[in-house]
């Protein structure tokens, strides 16, 4: 790194070839720290296999094209002065040099010629006259994909005068605002929330793909494909797709057919120095072997008639020949991590290995004291600067805290780069360096060398807004829904109904007997999801009494449960327990061993538990979060506090595997502390079990971990202070009763991986102590997700790759009947793999044994149904293959994908489908969303939106699960929320007031979001729900502003929708059940003919001079000419506000 940095600072132009992506990124980060003025460009390889059926990731291709286009422009500017002195090219000439960082895989692959990028870029700035339609046509020609909503690199969306683009090489998409043909403004925006972020002066639009589907390219491909494979190939799906101008999965693997000639990366960098990583040679040999193997595998017939569905190009057309690669590397400079011999011609950059802190990672200690000593020596000598490199803000703050008490004499300075350091100074920088180094002027020490392990490395990743989750989980045709008045029906799409002179969007609902209900979108709040497990639920009959009777019965049951919850909560408030306070010094040291920086959610849960233990009353808190989100760390810290205060801790897990995993982790974290840990399960030898039970009784075991064996009557605790229960819903009835007995005057902490919707959490607020951890550790790499047909060549490589790095594979089937067929396929693909099978119908002991064997590494592949969906934590399993992924729901797919990627290795998920079956539009959308939402945290949040019926049962008990099944998840949650509120307030029967009616408003206005304004139906439905849920005027203003930003000026019909929603909210407060307005006036009907203050109402009517009358049917009539419909909302609003004032 020092050698490359020196070359850059001298103004040289370099190509650095790394062994792999991780080495490339490490060098990039190091050079960004050393040479902040240099121009750094990345050129990664495709992230798919040679001759794959899958395309590389769009963002990655965009990055490649951006670099190639930049190099092409640099070539063109060598004979002329740069037009823009602020450009990268000008900056590279005026200050430090420039470098392209790439990998072996990337440099061995052929690329489009530089001529491809000529005249394909366009710089846009405010004031340019280029119509949005013409620009959209230009983008399509450059390979951009037109969509309704821009979320990924290479997409664009045109909505009137607004053009959204996600350009190649940009961190955020860009929104262009046109007035006519003139570009008025350019702004970046958040892909998740779709809200504007900041103004831009200009953008450079470059191609987003390495080929174009224009007429000339298509004809070139057709001719080349026929020439390479013969006339029989014209029936191939790839050939047919390209012939009609459509993209095809994996089309990039025939890239040479779209160009007259191909080039290499080094053709773009004539005269640049090439610098090789010291491990390049082995990587080159391995890559050439891999290319050859895959090319050979693809040439084998794969049809029953010996036909070929995949026709690979010869290796030398897509990749460099061995001789070409050798010629490139022959003249390159090689970096060596060793000291150069004195007699050699090698240049020595002066870098040496960092210092060794002997205690780093030693049990029960860290190397902070040694670090302090080393820093003090360097500060006194004042010969060189000391830099402490940490991976993120959390790690930096933790290290500062540890140093402050012991090193007050040497101030710590935060820096962003390594320039301008003073000898003898101490600096702290966020830099995820793997190992430290030293030179004559610099000593760099990493957190790994201090703590023995790296804490988290925060990675930049786009946040996923909650509104986006609403949009992707919007209703689909055929979904079961619950109408508060009419019961369970099936949603069958959005239709336009003409009503009283105005068009309304209505949701079409089907009920038993084929009855239909058209629900106006402004009343969408009456509708709720039934739940993801409701495909077999029975539809209700419109107008029947059964639904209302069922609701009334369940309301009564829910009210009883709410009263019990309130009673238990009150008893817990008065139950005294020992005050357990964390010992300051040792607790800080214990926390410092945590291998990640705490997320905000996790830190909040930890603080909740610490406060609970110190409050002096018996706490009973539920910690909810997906496996791997950090629940166990909360339990560890709670156990540490209890044990160090002299009390015993019992941790009960439902399976032997979980008990063993907890036992191993606790023993690692507590090593060096005076805490004895015992583990009890059916795998514990009888003699050991007898000894552990005796030690528990005597108090010699401070922390006891086990399965339900720990709940046996024969086990007595000496001084139990804290009970930790992991996944209580998996225990049997008798075990749950035993847990109830153990509760009482001790602290209880329950851990659950069941997704809990925020609404349910809010419903139980103040009744059930609950902490939600909904974000994963920040350093976890996103799981690389591939969606495509079952492909034996790809899956064989995926399994072998995982086995080669010592990992394991999950293979999940939707049905038990599929297991044998998939097992046979796996054996044929990878005969050397050891395979275990598991499913939910196996006896519990047998299933427990299989899972334990897999966790112990006794098999390479676990073939199972979706029983691995939750509760499994096997860090060595980092590849997930899902057979017939189209048969799973969105939340199930997220939960399954969350089983891999638990460690710090890149994980892979393959969502396969039957190549002989056509996917339904809904299934295809689900799988597309899986590729779009690439973070685990989003999955857990989405699982909460799409909550399974089981979820509420797991949290509230099996009986309540049955109640949820009768009325649906969302309506049940609302019932529970109201019942809890009523029980806390002691108001008895007022539970049913607000969820089973909505005011009917008819103003003769068009009330809808036009399709031409918001094209995407799922986005429209999401917006209807958001508008219906608006609570305050400020929220409405914010949403209107968002609509203007995303879709342009708001049409009148949408403004009418906002006005009707505001009017509905006022009417509900005034007990107005119906309001009709027309050209001559309006009428108002009160719910149950009741008004809060009838005397005031009569007096108010009398004072209106006959303009307002109260008819015999209790309708209020206002006579006022309103021929224009848009004048009616303000008149209606004024009237209802007057009625509200009368009623108070």
C-alpha cells in the first residue's frame, strides 16, 4: 500500500490488479486514506459465474461502465484540454495521479471497445432545453430500464414533467424537474422514501450496460449467433428475446456478439503502470481453470434428445487467452509483502509488520495496558505518529472510553486521512484495516490487535423506508381481507365506479355466494389484512349476522385477556425483587468483548434490561428480534450483572442444539471472570449431569444453561435471581406451567425470534414489557441473492464453493413430498457431499439429533422443509438453496434467507423455480422484491407487516391464536389495543366505539388517484392507505409535498381525496354518519340519531334564519347554492367544525 501510495503522490497513473474483491476494496480504502487527492476508480468483475444463466448485478455493471467510459474520455482528452477543470481527468493532471483498481477475474475478461462509449454520454444542467420524452428515449438507447418507481441502478421513470434516473456510478438516484422542455432543477433523492435529498449542479449520464439493444446491435447479434451455432439455434429463447429487442437473463455472457470487436481493460490504459498483488499468479491459474471447467460443462447436452439449451461462446471470445494474459503481466510491477534483499533491484517502500500486543484476544483480558505503554513510548520519542484504526464510530467511542482513564496526558485527535500527521501525535481514524503496519514516520495499530477481534465494520447500504415496505407488501388480487362491518372477503382488484357525478376508485371485494362489495378508497381504513396463513379461511356472507356475532364474542374474550394482563402487570409492579446493579469496571470490560458495535435497537434493549434489574421489582421483559440480531448479547449482559451480584442465572432453551450454542458462547464470554457455567441437556453424560445438579443446588454453578431438563422438579437452585427463557412458544404445556412456578420474585427475560408487528407492540405498551430489535448488526454483508430456474451447473458450483471454504448449505423445499426428489438431484450433482434430511413430522428427539449433527459439521447439506425458517443459528452455513421458491410467501423467503450470512463471510441465496412452469405475476414480483430488498433488517420488518397467524399465538398464547384466525391479524390487534386502553381506564363496555363504522361522504367530486398520475397499482394502494391513515394537517402537508416531488403537481381528484379524508375525521369526532352535498345544499345524518348537546344544536339552528333545518328523520339540511363541486368541501368543513364546537 505504501509503495502504491508513493507512486500516486508522484503523479503516476496505475492499474492495480488484486487477487479478489476483498483485496481490491482493502487497497481502495487504504489509498483513500493515504492519498485523498488522487482519483480512484473501481473496475470489479461480474459477480456471477463464467457462462452463467444469471446476469451480473446492475449496480456492479454500472460501476464497470462508469470506469470504462471515464477511461475512454481520458483517452480522448489527451490531445485537448479538459473542458471542465473540476473533472476527475483535470484533477488527476493537476494534483496526485489516478488509479484503476481491479481484480484478476475482471482483467481476464474482454470488454467493449473504447469506440462504444464515444458520443454516448450527456452532461445535464439546469437551463438545458432537452424535453423529458427525448431524454427518456436517449436513456432507453443507453440500456436503462423504464419502471414505475426508480429503486435500482439503471432504472428510469417518466411521470409528466418529472424524470427519475438512477445513473451508473451514483450513490443515489436523480430527479429531473422539467417545465415544458426546459430542465428547471436537478435533485438527488432517497430510493427508499422517494423524497428529495439535495440539489445538484449537473450530472453526466453515461451508458449503464456494456452493450445496446439497438437495431444495429441486434442484427449483429443475430448474425453472429447463427454463425457460431447454426440455424438450429434460431429457436433458442435467447435468440428470440434479442430478436424482439428484449433483455434475457444472462445475456451478458454473449457480449462479444453485440460488438464488432472486443478489447481488454489494459487497452484503455496505454502507458499506465500495472501493479500486481503478490498472490495474482495463483488466482490467474485458478480462474482459467474455472473458465475451462464451466465452458466444458455448458457444452454437454442437457436435454432428453441430447439438445443444448445453453450454447456457450468459445473461451477466447469472452476471456483473454493465456498468452495474452502472460504478455500483460510480464511487464507489470509486483508487490511483495517481504523485505527486499540488499542486492536486489526491488524498491523498498519501508513498510513493516505492525507491533504485537501479546494480550490481544487473551481470555479475560485485552491489550489496552500494552497499547497505553506503546503509545507513551512513541509520544516520548516523538519520531513518528501513532494511528489507531477502527472500523466505525461505535468502536472509536469504545476505544476512546478505554484510553481516557489511562492516557490523559496524550490527547487523541480524530482524523479523516493520514495527511499532515505530527510526529509524537496520537490519532484515531475510522478505517477497517485488517492488520497494522509501521514505517519510519508512522505506526498504525488496528482494533484487531487491541481486542483480539475486529468489532463491526459499518458498510454503506441504502436504507429501506417503511413506506417502501408498505408498497411492496400491498394487496394483491386474491388476498384475503377483513372488512370491519362485513367480515372476511377476498380482494379482487381496483375498479372505477361513477357515483353522483364523480368517479371513485373502489376496491372490489368478493364474499360468500359470489356477493360483491365495492369499497370507496377513502374508506380503505375499514379494511385490514387477514394474515399470511389465511388461504383456506372461510368467506363471510354479506349482510349476515354471523360476522357481527363472532366479533362480539371475540371482543369479550379479548377484554377478559386484557384485564388479566393489566392485573398481572399491577401485581408485578408491587412484587419486590433484589436490586441488581452492574459493577462499573468489570461490566465495561465484559461489554468490550462484544464483537460488534451495538445497534440503536439493541442498545435500547440493553438499557431497558439494566434498568429493570436495578429497579428493585420483579421484571418480566420480552426481547423480540430475528436470530442473529443480538438478543443473546442482551441476555449475556443481564446474566453478567446477576452473577456478579451473587445470584444464580438459569437459561432455558427448547432444543439441545440451542442449549449447546448458548453454553459455548457463555463460556467464551465469561472466561477469566469468577463465574462457573454448567450446561444440562440430554447430551450431557449422566455423571456430569449429576455433578452439575449438585453444583446448582450448592450455588457453585452461577449460570445454568439447559433444555427443559433444567425445569425438572429434582433441580433446586441455591439463590436464583434471573431466569432467561429462549423461544418459550416452543415449550410444551407442562414446561410452560413449570416456568410460571419459577416466576415470582425473580427477574425474567424472554427471548423470541417471532416477528412482532409494531401495532401489536403498541397494543401491549405498558402491559407487557417488550423491547424490539429490528435491525441486524451493521457489519453483516448483504446476502447475494440469485433468482432463476433450477440450474444444475450453477448449483453444483455453489455447493462446491461453500464446501471448499469449509462451509455448509441449507436446501429448503416447500413440501415434504419434494424432499426425496431433491435429494436424488443433489446426490447426482455433488456425490461427495454428506446430506442430512429434516422435516416437521419427524419425532422431536430425532429432529434434535439431526440439527445437532448438522451444527457439529457432520454434514455438508441440510435438506429440509421450512422448519429452518427461525431459531437456527449456524454461522458456518452460508449458502441457501430454495427449491420452488415461488411457492413461499414474501415474509417466509426473508426468514429463510436470514438463516445464512450470520458470520462475516459473504452468503449466497439461490431462489430457484421450475424451468418448465410459468411463474404467476405475483410470484415473479415476490422474487424481484427479494433481489431489491437485500438487507436482513428489511426482511424482519416485512415479516412483521405480513405477520403469520402463528405470530400472535406465539406471543399471547395458543387460545388467542384461534381468535386471530377468526377475525384476522390486523383487526385482532386493533381489538386488543382498544381492550387494553379500556381496561386501564376502567370504562367497561366502550371498547367497540371506533373500529366498526366510518362516515360516508358524498360531495359529487371525483375522488381518486388517476392511473396516469401514479402508474404502479401497488404504489397507488399504498398511498390510499397512507392518506386514509393521516392524523394531522402537518402529516397531510408532508404527504402532499412528497407526491409533488415524486409524481408532479397534484391533480384535483387527489386534492379532493385529501379533503374528503379530512372531512371524514371531523365527521367521526362529531358523530356524523353521513354527509351528502349537491348543487343546492347538503344534508347531515348523525350516527344512531345522537348528538352530544341537543339543546345547543336546537338553539344554533334557530339562529341560522331558516338556512338550516332539522327534518323529522333527524337529518340536518343546509340550503346553499353550490353549483361548482370544488366549492363544497370548505362549506362542509365549516359546518362540521361548528357542530363540533356545539358538542363540547
